[in-house]
């Protein structure tokens, strides 16, 4: 596995691969790999000849009160894990090479970013779309795989790709979970023992909601209220949002149907966790 630091070296590598007729899949990450990241990389190897993993803790997508400086960084361990699953290149640029002096451009998707995580994390999606657009230009992939755990991010990036005519295909990957159901996340490492126990409330809420739908519930507002009450049983849990939305456009749903997605953002202690599930099927 090659480790590339410079954006122009990354682009030259990709140009060579493209000239040789090899397809490239990008998996963009902030590192501290877990099975969720590795599953995306394996998916990349199934669909393309070469997998490029970017590792960049993107300052632009963190708010002033967020965990940029404390975000876990374990470069050597990540490199070993990526090598193990057959990644061709780990692209790990420095912030000053991604945002060179004088940088003053932004990529912004409207609408889709104005609700859910966009509301509680102002500027977050602007940071994500700006860096991913730059990564698309630096890596020139044919495919890019993103996890459905970050469902809104996936929807926003699909929109950006269509709207800005990026010549690549976006692939979504199902959520990878711990054995007890907690969605894997680099941020789970912040949880102490009691918080780790209470973090299971997110998965339990998804299961409760799916059961309510199996039992005939079709009223999204009633379901949201029931889940709001459920989280009150957990003293470390503070709900940011519990919402039923249309999985295609993320608009709030009133009646639950096949397209309805339940999305959750809950703070467990200081750690903000997200999860989601389709409510039917
Ligand atoms: P991150 O390093 O947290 O920015 O995540 C990098 C990529 O991995 C994103 O596309 C995430 O959606 C995806 N990802 C993170 N956790 C999971 C998970 N538990 N299951 C599936 N994909 C995930």
C-alpha cells in the first residue's frame, strides 16, 4: 500500500491508473478505523480495481465547540488495517495542503442540509461537501462509497454529485453494528462504561419503532412522541432529534410508508451519536 501526502501526487497516481484502464473507488474517512470503515473498503474492492482511502480530519466540518483537537488519531494502526484489506493508496494530506493559503471557496448544498444534523451543526455540511468535492477532484475516482449511518451526509453528497456533474457513482453501504446493536463509530471511544450501556438506547429505539410499525402504527408524530418518552428513561441521554423523514428527500413524514426513515441524534453524556433505520421492510 502506498501512502501519498501531496494532492498533486495523488492526482498523478490516479491519472496513471486511469490511463492503464483501471477503475478507482474512493473511501473517504477521518481515520480511527473500525469494522464499518473496513466494510466500505471491502465493498470498494468488489466494485473497482483499486481502492483509495483518504484519511483527513477535516477542520472545516467541525464547529467551534466540537471535538477537532481531541478527535482520535492513530495513523500507523489505520495504515496497517487498510493494508490488510488490500487498499492500494492511503491518501493522507496535511490541512495546509488541502486548504492552501488564500483558500476562499466553498461548496454548499441548500435544502437538504437545512434540517436534522444541519440544524444542530451549522456549517458542518458545507465543510463536508467542500472537502469531498476537493477529494473527488484530487482522486478522480469512478466510484465513492459512503456509509448509510451518516444518512443525511450520503443524501447531500448524492445531490452534490448530480448537481455539480461529478463523473462518478456514489454507492451507499448499510450500517455496520457492534454485536449488541450499537452502530460503530469512531466517537464510541469517548463513552465511559455507563454511557456505553446507555448508548444502546439508540438501537433499542430503532427496534421499538420498527415493532410499533409491525403492530400497525402509521402515525409519524405519535411514533416520535413515544420515542421521546423512551429516551427519558436514560439519564445520560439527551435527544437532539427524533424524526421520521422520507428517505428520498429527507422531508418530514406524517404517515409512515415504505420510504419512511427514522433518524436519531442523541447526546450520550458529551458524545453526540446518530443512527437510523427504514421503518418498514
Ligand atoms: P468517518 O471516518 O466517521 O468520517 O466515516 C467515514 C465513512 O465511513 C463515512 O462514509 C461513514 O458514513 C462511514 N461509516 C462510519 N461508521 C459506519 C458504520 N458503522 N457503518 C457503515 N458506515 C460507516
